[in-house]
C-alpha cells in the first residue's frame, strides 16, 4: 500500500516541478497561467470525466439518499479531515485553532457518534479549512505557475507539492483493509461532488469562459485562505479591492474537479 502512495506522490511532485519550470520559461498573456494551453486541455478532460461518470453518480446519490444521511456522511469525512487541519494550524503557528480542531475531533468522535453529527459546531468550535499548500503559503513559499492536474483539478505549483503531502497523510488512504479503504474513498468523492451540485448552475450562468472563471476564483480563494480571509491589498482603490473580495467569495462555490476536495482531506 505504501509503495502505491509513494508512486503517486512521485508523479505529483514531478508534475509540480514541471509546472514550476514551465512557469519560468513559457510565454503567455497571463503570467499566472503560463501553460494555459495544457491547462485548458486538462480542464476539458476533467469536465468530460465529471459529466460522464462522477456527476451522474453524485446526482443519483443526492436523489436516493435522504438529506440527513447525506449530512451524516459529509460530517463523518469532515471529522476525519479535522485531524490534519489541526496539524496544519499548528505548523502555521496557530496553536489556539489547532487546539480547537483537536477538540472538534474529540467531541464529534464521541458525542457525535464517530463524527456523523457535528456537535462541535453547535458548541461554538469553528470549522477551519487548512492544508499543506496553505501551510507552505504561510511559510512564504510563492504560488508558482497555475496548473490543472488530471482528476485533482486546479492547483498552483506550490499547492501541487502540498497535495503530495495531503495524499500521503490522508487517514482514509491508510486504512489497511483495501475494500474498506476503496469504499471510503469512493464514498467521499461522491459525497463531496453531491455537495457541489447546486454550485454548478451558478457557475454556468455566471461564466462566459468557465475555465477562466474557475481559475481566477481558485487563485483568489487560495489567497484568501492563506491569509485567513484577510489578504493584503494588492490593488489601489476600494472598488478593485471589493472585486477581489467578491472573486474570493465566488471561489467558495467554484470548487473544481470533483475529486479534488475528497483527496485533499
């Protein structure tokens, strides 16, 4: 099992390195997206995979299962995610938030029946969103080139490197019983995709160029997350800053690649 994980990590890191190198030498109209041709091709591949396989399954999942069960499944995986979220908060120098994350796991794993019920949120313990890519960003690592990975979707070179660590440290991926592990992984993908179904229509209606919309929303949202919702001002003028804030908020619903959030947890 570990050999498979190391193989996957190696491939991801190679892609990250290639993206970074291409970002330094390729020419493009958008300096943040120097390999746009490749990225658009990968974006189209992911869209096709989603349309043919993942979205129909997620639609059926949403139609068949009662909402309370869907919520319980989402809460279960969210509780598992809080483990590494706490670690990343600690690595980012936020011990208070890390302690809160640990408290969430303890409360939800016991009082919440293995995380099926999010008791911690009702007790005022805030749910955080952290990953290794954000930790690297807090440490000062630059974004690098924007890249769209097959299956995993939009990333930056920095976030692709972080993804390698996220995949390896994913508790679900380390379940020794292979059938159980595979069921958990597939269920998480379907659950995450079902949660994004409502956002599909919003994105389709808002975007003349869906690729550009998802790219810009992703980059703005990542910047917002790294700075805990208060990114430093890049542009002068309140109107421009307001536009940045709206794009960051749009990123909340423009979650690309159906498996992206699943594998990141």
